C-alpha cells in the first residue's frame, strides 16, 4: 500500500528549483536539456522523453544540476 505522505517523483525538482529561484529557461541554457524534457520530468510525463536511456541521463543531469544527489 502506498503511503499518503509520499511526494511525486517530480516534486523535488520543482521545489528545489523554486527555492533557488532558477527558471526553466536558465536550466535549459545551463544543462542543454530542452525545456519540454525538463517539464516532462517535473510533471512525471515520461512519455515525452525521447527514450529511456536519454530520459535517465536527463534526470541524472537535472538532479546533479540542482544538487539533489
């Protein structure tokens, strides 16, 4: 049974980015990850990522960029 207090996967990305006052345009520029893929990660819309391997790489790079690892 899933716990009710579990946060969605994309929540930490949005939360940390907001706390650091970084907009998606800056993340896109700094990481070279297209904005639509960053939005897909934050919104857990993984079907929008080009493929599983690239998606995993984008998630890892975005997490490192935000200091989540």
